[in-house]
């Protein structure tokens, strides 16, 4: 049956409904003018491809002069504006009119990008019934509220293994939901996490500085291959040097792609490989973390790196924007592999740097970078807000930019990943004003899903909050911090919906219902219930999700000043739950059982759905199922571990007086760990079969830590049982983890 309300992501501004639908039959042709812009040709081709995908037949794309006035046509381009019966009385870039009438469809934008988006909307209106392709008779007038809308894909595990085709797939996905901006992190460093190595990523080769390379080795257990896997690699984008091709493809799909190159805080590789620019400590030794900001070699190095990126990647593709980041410049642990617990400061202690305030050094460094990039043709330079506001520099920064005539070339990205609006009413966020009273261009950065290797998180509340606040402060753009994983599909759709259309009042409940209808079709009510159950455990920033996040491996990959490193997982979790003086272990176990049941219900609801309607994302239902399973299995494994430990405790209590009870306890302990290991490996296998190839090594590595623990524990339990059974010991040993 014909459904009157159209379901389009992002939400359109104005829709006028007429009676009924039209059938797109084999007589339709897609029509372009001879002077059509490349984006309009892309729109025409995209519509033709979608018709072919849905019907098996591809309509011709022809020049307007080869079509008679009586033919059935889909007219694509601004040159057909005079044929519209209704005009868009707004001039925003990317605005468009989509008009569907008998035997004629018109896609007409304010510009070529608007026409392109009219095509993306039309593709979402197509419906197949009984072998026929239908489109509702509507007139849509639409335009964006945020000028720039997109993703910031961090330089991290996952993105470093993406092929050129993977990046193209990401860009196609973004284009389909009208996201037009992609920041790609090309240099960033963090802390020691695995194998006593600092987590560092260099995603583009810099010929002037050839030692800037970040090889990785990742080892994990693969249930699919029934054995251990070890891969050693450089980032694909680095080794195959295809950043320019990503930018070019983005341009073809109306997605601006630019580099994000960090320094100072997220910066260990450069000062380690080129220690002449490193900050030094009180003894005059390079810290290999941060720069000496009074050394002229530092700016020279940064300028040469920037210039090479501009000349090789940006200029050939007509890109004139750059992200210099500059967040989180403070002392941290895990910066020195020789002494992981050592607190290392990125601020230089040399004679000259010691003569200046850190605030002055930072401000001068930032302005120098911006000035240089502007001189090299960059019209928009972005950076994060937090270090500027942490140092109380916001007003000075704005004043300095005005003095240098640079203020129109700078955008500050205000980032926040939590769900609480009160947190924005702090100095870090200019009391929620985001610099709006200082003449600064503002972008906002929520999170769209980042920790794919750790646990699934719903970021809807954060995205909704940041986009609403940003719109009120007249923010120009938004890029959501992320890595790309189809499990975060709903987050991406939320970002799309509320960055395009802030004008129409609606809440997250309405969004979820619309999303469920678009994705799950006739079974949307089941899908909505499943999403609601999953939200109970996966809502980022909630107390429940914080509790759950500490049951997985990733937090224990970090150096802790009071813990042995590498840290013992999941033994540290077990000790924390057993040793809490305020909450008894029984209460924790009751909570784990309750959360396990929630995850199980969510998974069963997803499993009951037979049809996934969307064509935008491969295997979307399987992604939701496996994310529920990751929660469900992890919780069940902890219950089984504690059951095994309890049985072993019973065995030790009975060992000197009841041999049969002791053996039964030992058998139950082994059986519990056998069950846990089987569940863990089954979950890992399902993840291997579902996730994109580039996400697997890091995801599987983190899951392998629990598997290794279970294998080791099972071995110890079996050995203890064997020794007791053979009379080789009169006292069961304590379990040494």
C-alpha cells in the first residue's frame, strides 16, 4: 500500500503530497543538458544505477536534445529550473527541488551539489512492489541547516587497514545521507598500549622525512582459521599512497576530504625520529614527546611537512582546507617504553622555552602554523578547542587572529562526547557560547562511534545535544569523531538527520521510530523494541554503559601508575568486583545477570526480524546481532568465571574430608570454563564473519585476551583435578593467574 509520509534521511524541510504514485517503467529515460556539471552527471548516473539495481533494467542517460516533449523523463540539472511548477525561494548551497508528477520527474538544485542531493533523495523514495518500481507524487523543497556535515575518521586501527575501495565505500555511504565533509587523521600518537609500543599512526608518506613510518604487528586468535594469526603491516593508505585518490573520489561525490595532522600533545613519533626538535627535560635530554617551541627547526619541519601534503595531495585536487588539531597538550604516562609509568611532559624545559609562559609559546606556535597555511592557499584552518580554553587563551586567540587578518580563515572545533548539557556550561566550552561572541567561526564535534574494538555504543544523546547547541550558536559545520563501522549506522543517520534539519522540532524517540521504519520495513516495531533494549546497555555516558565498559579489555591496555604493566585482564576486573568494600560481590553478580538478560532479549528481538529494508549498509541486521552477542557473551563469561571460582573454593573446602564432593566441584569448575571458552570463541567467530576486514585484527586482538585467560584457567583447573585424582597432592593449590 502507498504510505503517504516519505521516509528520507536526512529529514527533508518541506513536502507537498499529491494523490498516488507513478510507476517508473521501461519507457523512462534520464535526461541531462549538454553543459551539465560533473556532480549533475553523477546524480543522473546514480539514479540510473539505482533503477537498475531495483528492477534489473538500466534506463538510458541521454542529452536533452535527444528527447521529445512527450517522453517519460527524469530531468536532472539546474538547466531545468524553468520547468518546475514550484520554486525554492532560498539560495543556500545544496538546496534543491524534487518534483514528481505524471510522466516527469525533475531534480533541480540551487547549484550542482543541490541537484546531486535531489538525486540521493529520489533514490530513497523508490519502492518496489509486485515487480514494479513506484515513486510517490510529491514536491520536496529542501536545504541544509549546517553548511558542513561530516565525519572525522581518526588515524587508528581499522582506518589504517582500509583499502582505497573501502574509503570509496565510506564516501558513497556519506553521500547517500548528505554528509559532505570528511576529515582523515593522517598523524596522531597516543600512549603505550600493546607490546610495550606507543600507539602511533602516520597515514601519509612524507618524502622529506622518510623515518616517519608506523609499522604495526598484531597477533590474535582466529576461530575462523582455528589458530593464531600475526600480521605486520604499514597503513594501506601510506604504503599504497592513495590519499590523493580518496580526495578526488570525495570531490566526485560532493564530499570534501582534508587531512588532520596533529602535533604537540599527540606527538611522539616526530620528536623521537627527529630528536633535534624534541622538547627536553630538566637534564637536557630529549623527551620524545612534544616540541621545543623556541627552536626554529621545529617550525621549519612542520612547514615542510605541511607543504608536501599541500603540494602532493591538496592542490592537485583543489582542496584549500587543513586541520591542525592541537588538542590535549599535557603530561602523561605511557610515553617512554623504557619506563612506561614515568610521567612525561610535552613542554620543553630548555633555557629559551623556560623563559616564556606556556600559554605564550602555544599561542605563537598556533598562529605561526595558521599564518603559514594561509600563505600556502588554505582558506580554512581548523583546530580543536580544548587546549585553547584549558589555557584561558580564547579571547587572546581571537584578538590575535583579528590583528593578523586571519580570523576568517580559522574554525574552532568544539568537541564533547558526553550526554549531559550541563557539561557545556563550563569555561572549556566558553559557557556554551562556543566563541560566538568573539567573531570566531564555530564547528561542533560529537562522537559517532569510535571504539569498535571495545564495545558498541549508542551516541544519539551526544549527537542530538551537540547539534542542537551548535545550531543555536550558529555553528557553520559539524564533523563527528569516529572510526567507520557499520555497527554505528544509527549514529551516522542521527548525525545526518539533525545536521541537515534543525528547523523541524523532533526528539530522539521520533528519530528512532523513523529509523526503525526505514531500516526494518514492515517489521519496524520489532526493530524498534530491539533498539530500545540495546539502548539500555549501550547508551554512551550512562552509568550502565560505564560499568559495562570496564568489563572489556581495552581500559586495561593503558599504563596505570599503581598497577603492574602489562596489566592482568580479566584478573584485575575480578579483583575489583571481589574487593569492593561498598558493594558485595553478590550484588555485582545480580547486576551482571540482569544486564546479560537485557543483552539476550535485544539479540533475540533482532534475530526475530526476517527483513532489513535498507540498501545503504551491508549486513546491517547481522551487525546489530553480533554487537548484542558481544555484550551477552562477555557478561555470561564473567558469571561462568565466578561460578568456576566458587566451585574451586568448594573443592578446597571439601578436599580433606569428601573426595567425591571435591571431584564434583572440580568437574563443575572445569565445565564452567569449558562453557565460557566455547561462548567466547563462538562470539569471536561471529564477529569474524560479520565485521569489515579492516576492523578485525584490532577487534580480535582485544577479544583474544579473555580467550587466553580462559584457556590458561582451564589448564590450571584440569591440572589441579588430575593431580588430586591421582593422589599426587593432598592440598589443592591456589589458582595463580
